[in-house]
């Protein structure tokens, strides 16, 4: 499978940002974990702190047929971005929203995801394993197509 992995704002600061919540590993170590865990898959990684850049990245894959699935952690945009949700609706491949922490066990404003409604499912609260589970979900969704 060819999988697009999008990470949003502040995820470039993994390892430095609230390690008690997010751990001490970096975004680069997360990417390495996915490559090592799923050597038969190829990954396209993208991270941005800018909403427009994330939307433009999604747009690139609306007509790109070699991507089999996408998973994304939109960070704070999860709770605010109608524009990202609209872009996701154009992406006709399996999509899984990912969160390192359990957003439902955090502040009330994090309990609602605007972007989740444009995805096949949401995985949250398992640390970096949320991404491992996200790949597994994409495999199952791809198989069912």
C-alpha cells in the first residue's frame, strides 16, 4: 500500500512538546517506526503548521491514483477547520484520523472533531501506536474496497 501521512500543527515539536502527554520521541522517530513496522508499504509524510499548506497537500492527492489510503493527525485544526474537512471530502480513498492522546479525556474543546466526519474512522489515545493501528485500519478498509 501507498499511504499518505499528514501531521498538523505542533507535531514537528514532538519530543519537546509536553512529553508527559506526547512522549519524548520525535516526528522523525514516528516516521521511522512506521517504515520499520510496515516495510512492504510506502509512505508519503507531510507536516505543516499552516492550514492552507495542509489543504494544498490534500488537493495534490485528489486526482493522484497511486495513494491507497491516508491517515492524518490535524492537531488543533481537528477542532476548528471546516476547510480541511471540505478538502478531505474530495479525497476518495480510505481515510483515518489519528491522535496520539485521547482527545476525549482532555479539555472539553478537544472532544469535538470537525475533520472526523470526513474520515472512515478515528483512532486516539494509544501514543505512537495510534499510527500503527491507523495503518492496520487502512489495510482493512483497502481490502474491503
